[in-house]
């Protein structure tokens, strides 16, 4: 495609195509979108984050990431659609315009680029990073067990061959550490939304402990509104609640760490489907998935905007 | 390139705590080379697991002897992956 209008949002794309998409979007919208490289993956790929900003300095911000588990292809595809949606709706949609006139949005479309590349070229079912593990022939770490929040506890594996291997130490993966450093240095991120697939859930912390977060009532009410708005488009049913209650105990998870950093509106999605296709969701489902998810995202972003803390 | 000919994805819904415990044990067993797509959570909550061709018969037998019901979510994973690849290729050709 020569521009982001002719990009095929109805299909899955390789990492190089997504990198090109990002550059085109920046070139087409220089006053709204810029690219921030927050680090490098183990294999040396850039960790690109799209920054949507209408100005100001270190404004309150919303973080969205997709594709930290590489085989969950509908997430990277949805992230690409979200990026285009933001530039299309700014100035047209009152709610999004109000948000962007006051806040910045950061979007990391391919959070685990090495794994994503590997899932396209060698193993479609690859989930983890691609860093070798000392003393083991098994490769990679589960980057959603690598955060410093109950790290190494129940719900993560100490075996490098496991799909949920937590890694040798918290933030050992550059894909994780780069986000950690960015969040800490920014200091004004007010919502952090990490998007996975599949099984149709919207969750808030905690995953590593049964202790309820102090903002549970508010987070639960907002999640309820978000899934209700999501369902209004196609009737897709979501479960919602804390990670440990809705899925299972999982230690070292992304949004547990962000919440403990003081980011109150920390949420994580599991997008479509309910299990018919799992990670091999047909491409025809990408745009419907992205469209319905956008309604939930807008709910979360709008609430963050209207409830400063 | 790693392929998945004959691999199946099972859906198992644990009926009680005994079955839940059995499935949790399976998560830590390397014998069947299982890949849990949806991990074991609680009674009544579906578990999805990819089973390699070489383990299919022994895994089915393992479940059946313990009276654990299952259904097949994906009959042949490689066939689904091939279809996905074909769709991507044809879309790319169309774009060209």
C-alpha cells in the first residue's frame, strides 16, 4: 500500500508491513502522530510506540499495547486498526477529540516483535520472546509473567520450556524492561491497557494475589460499562472482573505492575473468540473484533479523561 | 518451519475438583508435549490444549480412563493454518 487508506485492515500482516504502516501513518499525520522507539528487542528490532498528541508537555497519557503474546495475531491487527481509527476520528468524534485535546495516547502495536516475526516465519503458535535461556535448549520467556509484581509466584513456571516461563529475573526481557523504563520516565500515564486474545474477557488487577485492589469498585463498574458498550455492536459477550477471579492466579503480569506503579486504570483484554479458532482467528474477524473493542477502549479512555487523579 | 500436521486442539471442561486437579497435573507434565491455549482455571471453565499427533492416542486414553470428557475444537491445526496462509496470500495477490 502507498498510504494508510489503501492498507488492508481486513488481513493479517508481517512485521515489516506493520513497521511500514507506522511510518506511513506518521508521515501522513505529522501534527498528530509521532514514532517513539522505546528500545530494542533481543534480536535487535525496534520497539516502536506511536504517540498521538496534539501538543503540550508531558500531558496525562493513556497507554495501549497489543501483541505481547506473538501468536495472538488478532491483537496486532486490531492495534493497527486502532491507530488508523484515532487519526480518522480526531476532529470528528467529540469524545476522542476531547481526550486528545487534553491527553496523549501511546500505542505499541507489536510489543513482542521477535516472537511475532517467528510466528510468521517458523512457528505460528509461538507465544514467548526469543531470548535463549542459559542452561536450556528451550527459547524465550513469557513476557506476561516477567513483571515485578509477585514475580516467580504461583501461576508462572520456573521451567524455561514452559509457555509460562517467568524468566531468570523480573524485567529480564528487553521488551518488558523498555516499557518499564518508559512508564517510569514518563511519570504521567493514567491508564494502561494491555490487549491479549482469546476468550473474551476484560480484567483489572490483581492476578498474583487474592487481595482486592483499593479501587476495585470503580474498576469493576467501569469494566461493566465497557463490556456493555462492546456488546452493543455485535452482541459479543465478555466476562469481567479481577484477573485472579476471572481467569486464574498469574504472577508477574503486566497490569499488576502498572497498578502498583500508581496507574489506577490498569486493564487487560482477551479479545475474540470463545474457542472455535483460538489463535487462528480468521482474518474476516479482524475488523469486527477491532470495532467492538474500540467501543470498550473508548469507555475506558473517556472515564480516565473525565476522572483525573 | 515448524508445522502442525495432525495436531488437534481439545476443549476440556473440568466437572469437579478431581478433574481440575488432574488437568493441573497435566500442565506440568512434559510427557504429552501439551500446549495449553487456555490454562486450567476452575470447575466448569473450559481448558483448550493443543495435542501433537504423536501424543493423541495416549492423551485420549489418559483422559478416557479417568472419565474426563473432551471435545475436539480444531481437528487438524495445520489445515487451519494452511487456510489462514492461503487467505493471506490471496489477499496479497489481490492487492498486487
